[in-house]
C-alpha cells in the first residue's frame, strides 16, 4: 500500500498575504518551486501525494484530515513561518498526530538563532539548512529507508549510473563518483501534474478563482555572490539544470497551455555558459520569460540577446552604493542606464529591488538613495510600483554579527562583531516588513523610520493599509518590549526626518555616487499627497 503524503503550502505573512498585500495589489499568484519539487520527489519515491495550498482552499486543514496522510511536509520561508506555526497548531487541535517535517529557507538559516526561534513541538521534525546543502538532503530524514538518488524515479544504483552517463556525455569528463548528490538538481524534472487538482474545484475560495496564475521554473541554484544580507550563497551548493532537462520542463508547461514563465533563479547571469544555454533553449522553445539578476552584470549586448531569447521583464538588484554589500558598489549612472535601456528595447519593465537598513549604512544615506532612485524612476515615467524596497532582516548565517534574544546577554563572540538583538517574541508575520533585529534602541528607531518612509515615499497608495499594520506592530512592541516604547517615532516624526535629510542633499551627493547630476522629480510622492515639506 502506498504511503500517503501531503505537501502543504502555509499561509503567507503581511508582506505578501491577506492584509491585503501592503505594497502592490496581488496581480497574480505564483506557487513556490518547492511545491513542484516536493510533489515530484515524493511521487517518484512511490508515494500517493496531495498538494494543499492554505491560501486558496476554503478549509485546507479538513482536506488534510480527509486525505489522512502518513506524513505532512512543509517547506517554508521566513515570511510564511508564522503560517507554518499556525497550520501545525490547527492540525494538532483537529487530531492530526502523524509526523510533520518542516524544511526550507526559513529562520533556521541562521544556526545561531535556531535553538530559540524554532519552537519544539511534539512530532515535528525541523530539517535545518546547513552550509552547502544539496536540494534533496532531506530525503533520508523523511524516508529513512530511501536514498536521495531515488527521487529520479529509479533505484539508487541506476540513478547514479544515469547521472554519470549524462555528465560524461555533456562534459566529456568522468565525474567524481563520491560527489554526485549536487547533480541531482541538474537532472531532476519537476512535474506540474498536481496543479489542476490543487487550484481548481469546489474547494477553492470564491475570491481566489479570479486571481491570475503564474508559473515559475528554476534553472540554477546557489549564488556566486556573497551579499551580506543574503543566506543563499552560504547555504546552497551552486548547481545548474541541464539544457535538455530545461527543454523537457518547458515542453511540459507548453503542453499544459503555459507560454510564459518566471525564472526563479537567484542570479540568472551567474555563469555565462549556462546563461547562453538558457537563452538558446527559451528561444528554441518559444517560451517568454521574466528573470532576476544583479545590475552590475548587465551590458547593452547582453540585454539585446536576452530580449531576443524571450525576455519580457526583469527584476534587478540595485546594490546599495554606500554599503559594499556585494563587494562592489553600483553608481547612480548605472541605474539610469538600466531604466533608459529597458525603455529603448521596449521591454515591459524592470522591477528594481534593493535593501535598506543594512548595518553600517547611515540613515541619511539610505534616505538620499531612496529619494534618488524614486526621482530617476519618476523622471523617466517608469512605474513606481515596480520599485521593491526591502528592510534588512537578519536571518542569514552569522558572519560579522552575533545574534541573541533582546534583553539577554550575548553569547561568546569576537570583540569586533556587531551585536544584533532579535525581537524573537514578535510574530513572524512582521518579519521582512518591520524591525526584528536591532543593534540598539536608536537602531530600532532608525529602522522604523525607514519603514515609514518606504510607504510614504514609494508605496503611498497603500499607506493606509501600512498604517493599520504598523499600529498592530507598535502595540506588540509596547506590550512585549516596553523598554523600546521610547524609541517609537510617530509617522509624522519620520516625515520630518526625511525633510531634514533632503535639506542636506549637497552633503550626501558624493556619498551615494551621484556625480553626474540627477533627474527631476515630476511629482514627489510625499508632497503630492499633502505631506510636510
């Protein structure tokens, strides 16, 4: 008899969930890649698998109980971790007492925070990511009698032989037989057979039936960068999908009526031979796509090739010009080039993403950069909704910092390490949107000012929604950490900080690399809605 497995997608948090979305209204819904991978891997291991999405189902937990799984698998990121805790609590209350396995890039990324951020729950096994993890390291924990090579749908020895033959054929070299695990990612073909059952039918919430659907693909994993705010390069071994495997995946999507995908690689132009293979196969299969990459790696020639291969839109990381967070700062003229090139090539757009609140970056520099980026966007009539500003969240593995619960003594650490206190009693639904890791009360104030100005200067249309969530967050802070109450700015305080910083603009020009002038803001968001000058 087949073992029954449920793969559960937990409820999303404030940043992307039902608050509603604090930044942009939900134009579409894209299931996480982990649903494709977990479903296919468990199916290939011989299980009867059902995928349930808490965000779509009327009563997802009753669906779990009705299916009666022997095991429940949840892959969760930090924004969904509160939803994961809520799901486990609800299922236990309803009488589900079978094993639950929780993995994925959640708060366990940071080994120094695992012990006091992952609550011990009976029957729950956390599978924390460790340095240089492979995609299927979780298999022996969930299925002790199986090996991760069997996720290819064949016995262990046969799967190993298959990988060796493919690698030898494609590279002309025989691989190291003791290090084949990372290549499972290269030759694993995720299936979308589960999608229709999960997202169609009477079990779907009526309001979700009108939400457009978007699919994704991942062609590489890991990252060659070492950004100070990101856990990706510290955790995953770098790996690339075989070109012909990607072709098989694209054809599966096309058979199911999908003609456009989001490439979910962290860094699409990380390795140019692979990038060239991907451009070729997308063009040959006639599949349109969007992707994300770093600004510093883009050139005029590459942009032309990307568009010819089917690129329609890109998300580009704008490295903070004063942080050196990727070892090289990107000046403002590179940003102007990006916006101008996107318009010249008539792409649908470029979604710009950068981090504020990084340790060591002065508040005034962050505010000057925010103002300049917004100005450059507006002066070129680029949609402001395509700007994605994220608050630094300390979930990555520790490097130059030591993390400990707020109000407690720090663990042993080197004298030059930055001490970050974690507001670990604040619900995870606020992570990524509000301060959760602070160096001091003054740093808490700095981060909350940044949060306020993001929604005042960039996402002004959603300011009222933000203020409602902010009120809840502040109430949590006052009740849980009363010593921080003195460091809570009002929203008007934050606006005044911005006004004062802009009066010192000439002092800040050089700091953010704005040595070639600036565009003219045609409608400053704060002033346009009646804010104080």
